[in-house]
């Protein structure tokens, strides 16, 4: 069996140990004679799986007790509507920093429900940097400030959080979930789709400070009401059971690596290998301002579309797949999430060096 090095932005690689464990438990989960796919979400066995997953999140992310951890569906994109419906209901306005397509979509969706304001944007340079803001830029009466902390498409990450004073801060961390330590207490809400770094597609994890709950607009669909989901421990209806189980396996894997700090150290190592090469190469270069570079998503270009296409084609043939950049940016993008081994990045760089030699 030959597995490729998969640099997909999402859905993306899962740790091989996790896939093997899931395969071994496929037909008979812990002696209960059935697969997790087949069992009732009200069963004792599944109840333990979802509770264990929540406990692991709390432990790995050091989540304070006054936060709820919700297991939801509909992807991060569904939260773009749920967030304004649940939280944009005091002064009916919210501030957004537009750092790419995902932040923009969240902003546009919120604008349907209240006064959404773009406080800053990096659209002027194809979102290749994170705009600087100060507390004075935000409306003190805003119901929240919204950011997308790691920008999957453009390869940027907030090097530090914006100073927002007492305004609740909400962040989309889809593409950096559990890739580095994050101080949850700095956020009112922090959430992400699972398919980038913590599970297969189908699960969205939303972590909410309790005082944010209970203020949803009357029009909020029951399924998008965080209070309802919190009151029912994410079991108001059938949750994505198997994906939650896979998520639990990934969290156990992270714990076995030594936790988020250990995974972070490895992620820095991987990103350094790739960025150091990009900064020294005379063919390939990074598209992102140095201080704002993502550890997870690394876009790069040769500056020549034909050469980019040739590189992607030859890399694919050599077992380095899904390196084509997002259609809105072009070039290449290597997503190097938690599950990508150091060896995968080392081998990619070796391949890039050979390509550079052969084509210059
Ligand atoms: C992928 C992604 C999304 C969209 O996620 P869906 O689950 O497809 O809705 C939103 N935000 C970020 C940062 C992403 O990387």
C-alpha cells in the first residue's frame, strides 16, 4: 500500500495511527458487536465517546469551566449565519476584520441580520498580510468583533490578537485548531470546522463563554440556536456520531504526542523547513508578509504560471498531492496540518530543490 503525502487544505490528512485504529474498530467497537456508525446516539457507548471528546478538548485547549463545547453540523459556513443570529442582538452591530474569503463571507452573512462593519481589510494586496488595528478602531457598542485567525487560502495568521477592549472577540480557527496553544479566555466564542485539522468533514466545534448564550434573535432556527444545543449537550438531534468518534481518536493522538505544545513545536519545525527554503530559493517564493505567515497553510509561487503547472504535475506524479493553489490565488499551496509528518515536508523540499535545479 502506497500512501501519498497529501497537502490538501481540507479535507486533509489524518494521522495514520488514527486511521488504523478506526479500521481495527470498524466492525466491533470495544466489544459491543457494532460499528460506531451503526449505534444510537442515545446509547451509553456513544455517550461516553462524546463526553470523552469534550473532556479531551477541555484538557488539550485548557478551556475554562465557564465555556461550553458544542459539537455541531453544517460546517464553519453555517456559523457565519448562526453567529449574528445568536450574538448580534443587543446593539445589532458587529465589527469585522477582512483578511480573506472566509472572513468576508462571515461579514456578508452577518450583514443580512444587522449592521456589519468592515473595520480593516487586506484586500488591497490579495490578503497577503494581516491589517493592523488598535482598540480605537472598534465600535465600543459593537456586539462583537469577528476575525478569521488563520487564513487558509492566503496563508496568513494573526501574529497577535487585535486589542478590542471589552468587546467580545469571536474567531474562526478552522485551519489552526489545536495546532498551537490558544488562550481561550481571550475569546467570547472560538470555533472551527473539523476537516482541516481535527477530524473528517461533518463536524463543527464551537466553544462559547456561557454569558454569551440566551440572547438569540427570535427568528433563529432552533438548529442554529446555541442555547438549545448547549441545553441538550449537543444531542438535540442526531449529531455526526462517527465524525465525533474520529475527532476523539485525533484528540487522543494529540495527547499521545505530548499535547498541543508538542504538536506546536513540530509544526514550527515543519514550517521553518519550508519557509527557509522558500526564502533562499531563486525559483520559488512565499507570497506572505514574513511576520504574518501561517504555520498551517503555505502558498508559494514561481512567478511563471506554466512553471507552476509543471511543478504541480511533476509533484503529483512523485506522490506529493493537492499542491495546486486556491483558484483565487494561483501558484501552489502546501497545507501542513498536524497530521503531516516532518518527513513529508523534508521530502517535499528535496523535491522542490531537484525541480529548481532541473528547470533553471
Ligand atoms: C474551510 C474553512 C471554512 C469553511 O468551512 P466549511 O466547513 O466548508 O463551511 C471557513 N473558515 C475557514 C478558516 C476555513 O478554512
